[in-house]
């Protein structure tokens, strides 16, 4: 009788391990991935070696590659510029890329042409930019300055210095009215996009740099240097919980409906998918060869996972 009680206790206390899922498809790209977005039938992938790969989502085939011109490094040698971020709206592609002397540049690719939006002459260290509308973009610098800019009129609409902590990442709400910002302080800040004012601040979760965040359905998920991923309810004040990792959490994501979360949990770069409401792990995505750079849910059953390697993994959970 004692053995039976002990066995039942173990079943109750020890959660079942998540099912290991291997990639259904492995897509070879032109470089290590820095960012990716999906739009209609295509996946747009920016790389660390100055290229944008456009992948057809349905057949998982490389459709087109856009290549930026080489730049000169600090000793005058030609190198491929790292592309820091990418976004898409109505067949226009927005790129933030590395420039000479450590500065950044923002391009818009449309009608098969690259047009400069913010040049290196501005001497800015821009890390991320996203479309708000076809003619308006939001971008952030390493110094944690946020800018709303009209690319049609070339006018700055507002500028806000978010904090003195180094900028890490931002994510727009689905209606593009709010932006969630993370930095090396570990705090998450919500700002109004219309005028840049602070709406809410979430503290005492991650205690170090938050590499990435996702923001969907009033929920934020974090990827922390302190080996923790937090799930934050932005409506219910002081409501959050943590998912512990076994290594630095470089990337995280939420499904479109906010039902599932995912984060890079292990040193071998495996990704855990879990249920946001009951916190239960439901899948372990394997076979990523280097540090995870991006996790993207197509829906609740299909996920793309990229890394610093030239391989993009596609997983089908069911």
C-alpha cells in the first residue's frame, strides 16, 4: 500500500516531459538569420551577411534573394553588412542594416529597388524598425531612443528617450497602437505610438537584459539573460509567472491567439512550446544547430525556428 501511494505521489509531482518534435522541413538560407516576418504566402528572412531571403511558405522553397552592397570595415576591408531587422507592408520591405564606422542605415525595398530612408550621414546606431503605416515607421537606437518618422514627408513626428539602459528589442501590439520595449534593465515598458508617452511599466520580473519579447492578445512573453522567460498579463496588474530555462533565453514567441508560448530553453538550442493558461509544456523542438535568433508561429500547429546557422527549421506539431 505504501509503494502504491509513493508511486501516485510521484506521478502527481513530476510533470510529463514535452514530446520531442523534429523539423518537418529544413530550409537552407544564404546566411545566419537575424530577423523574420511572414506576410501572406511568404516568409521574409534577414541575414547576418547582407541578404534577404524570401521563402514561399507553402512549398518551403527559397523564392528570391535580395543582396545589399558591401561596406568597408574599420580597416577598410569590404564586408557584407549585417541586417538587424526586417518588416513588410504591401510589398514594401523595411530593412535596418549595418553601415560603415558602426552606424546604421534604413532602407525600403519596393519595385525591385532599394531606397535609403535614413542614411549613415545621420550617424545613428539604429537596431530595429517597423512599419506603423505604409508611410510611417517606428525605429529605435542602441541608446534606447524611440522615433516615429514619416518616410513620405521625411519628417520626425516625435522622439522619446525611453531610459538610460541599452535598448534590446521592441514589439508592436497587433493594432499597432502600443509598443512594448525591453532593454538591459529587465523592465518592460508600454508606450503609446501616437505620441510616445509611457502607458505602463512592468518591473521585478527579469533581473537582467531581456533579449527579445513578443506581444499578442494583451500578453507579453520575455526572453531573458537571467535564464528565465516571463509571461505578463498587461491588463491584470502585477500578474505574471516565470518559465525557468537551463541556459540564456535568446528568443521567445506567442501564437497569434496568445494560447501558446515558446522560448529557447536549453544549451543545445531546443525550444519549448507551452500552454499559456495552464503552463504545461507540450512540445520540445529539436535539431537547431546554433543560438536561436527567432521563433515564429504561423498558427497553433506550425512554427518556424531560426538560428545563427544558415538553416531554417519548420515544425508541424500535429
